C-alpha cells in the first residue's frame, strides 16, 4: 500500500482508514497480507503499526519518526532498551535495515544485496539461436565418458562447493586405493537448559549426522560421537553423489535454522520427581540415584513415625504394668492375711473341739467361730478379685501390643515406594541459547563383503 500518509493518518479519518485498519487486524485469518511502506512513520496511525507483524526499518532522521517507531516496537514486545533502539535507528548505514518479526525472538540487522547489474539482460530466442549455431548435436564429454567398472554412481572428483560450507573428511583406512567417500551432514550443537525454580543450569553438547546423498529428512538425524576430522581431502579419492540443494547452496544457514527449530522441539532434559513428597531430582542425578534418595527419605520418615508410635504405646503399656505390680503387691499382702485368718480360724475350731471334749466351760461360742470363718472367706474372695484384675490388665497389654504391631505395619505400607511413584518431567532447551554448527562430512565408505573377497 502506497500513500499511507493519506490512507492511515494518525488524526484524520479518511474513507480508506477504517477498511485498512480492518485488513491489518483480520486479513491474515483469510490468507491476505498487507504491505505498508512509508518514509515518515509518524504520519501513520499507531493502531496500524501495532498490528504489523514484520517491520523493515531503515535509518530515520527525525525525532518524531524515531519515537513513533520505538513506541511501536516496545508495544510489540521487542526485547531491546529504548536507548539502544534510538541509537540503532539513527545510526544505520546505507542499505542496512533492522528486522523486527513476530516469528523471531530478537531483532536482526541485515544488508540488502547489490542489485545493479551491468549485463545486457535476458537473451531473446534469436540471440540464443545465434550463440548455439554450430554447437547443436555436440555431447558433453562429462556425460558421454563411461565410468570405470565398479564406480557407477560415484564421482572422480569432489564437487565444487561454496567456500562458506565447511567440509571435513573422516578416513578410517588410509591404505585403501582409491578412498571412496559418502557425504553426511554433521551437526555439533550446544543446548542450554535452565530452570531457576529447580536450580537447573546445564549446557550439553550433542552431535548428530545425516546422510546427504538423498532427501534431507532432519527427523532421521542419528546420534553421533563428537569428534574431530581432517580438513584436507586425500588425493585421488572418489566421492559419492551429493544432495543437489546442498551443492547449489551458498551456505548451510537455511539448514541450521531448520535443525535449530527441530532441536528445540525434540530435545529434552529428563528429570524425575515425586509429587507427594515435593521431591525433585538434581542436575546430573540419574533415575537410580534419585530412587535411592527417595528410598532413604521414606525410610527416615518411616523410622521417625514408628518411633513416635512406639513411644506413645510404651507409655500406656508401662502404666498398665505398674498397675499389675500394685495388684501383685496387694495380692501378696492379701494372701498373707488369708493364711493368718485361716490359721487363726483353724486354731479356734480346734480349741473349741478340744474344749468340748474336756468339758471346758470357756470354749468359744459358735457365733465367734462362724464370724472368723466368714472373714476368712471374704479374704479369699478378695484374692480372686485381684487375680481377675491382673488378668484383665494383662489382656489389655496384649491388645495394645497387637494394636502397636498393626500401626507399625500400616506405617510401613504407607511409606512403601509403591505409594510414591517416580515420574519423569522434561525441560526444554532455551531456544535463544541453542548454538548449531553444520558441516559437510565426507566419510570413507566401508567396503562391501564382495569387494573384500575380490581384493
């Protein structure tokens, strides 16, 4: 959209303003994009700026334009200080632009390419015919040349690539003649995991590789050992077919962007936790170590609770045992009194019988003898009652011991590891801290079994 000054002014309301604002707000949902171009951002309504997803900003001269753009960037969530933005916008060089996109986490500077060409331009059919006159029917030597036997599908020389693509060589058998290479994409990435709440801060280096002789499916990246390679190729080596897109690329940054996004989505730092205990594994603590720590904590809590229960029941049982001791003391005393009463009663009965035989007038009356016998019987009954009480207290002690045993078993079951499941949870790498370096790795091809036998 041109003439945005007259179409989207900040104060006036021309007929074009409302529909254009509506397009900026809702057109994306229907697959329609809007491009707004202006040399004076201050002349555009702020609602239009705030609904713009991608900004290309060149050097701004006036203070009003700079402030309007800075306010729009801050409201759009640009992660930069206002002072830095102000210095950046006023100090941009020619053909250098600042990119702010809702699809990128950070602002980015880029330089437009030199677009002026001194070439004539596209050739006409007549000009092409004149250039090709006398060359029709000729065949390219590189196409007609037959390859040596056993080398079909393999090149004699390394493909010529852009100097911005790093190439490395892995040679496993230097004595092979010739050395044959297969192309791989080799990735060395650094992932940074951070979780302040759990005290996790860890950087991990991961290496992956992918065959580069066919379609590039990043989901097929395989784990690889992080290692160093040769930077110079050997003489006389043969090279396998390379993916055409890589061969024609200026660099591998496009693939690095895709792989960085894939790493963010698929890589995870696996940690463990027990929700009921609010216990979390530490950095570098594996499953087995965390499980041992959970078992140790459960054992500690189980022992502590069993001690508390045993202490409570021990006091109750101790009180009952003291009561039994008191009953035993009373029983011993009552038994002595019963023995004395029985002996006294027997002596009195013997004296009465003996006195009646001798005609003693002082013999005891029958009432006195009967009274002594009743008293001895009562003492005997007291003994029985004390023994019954002792039996009742002993039963109560046995019941407490059984209850204590049940309580201990319940505590042991309660603190079993089965009741505290260990579950994994995952931390994503911080996206802006993912560092990816891709290179083209020429790896020596292992000989096939038939080739070994023929050799």
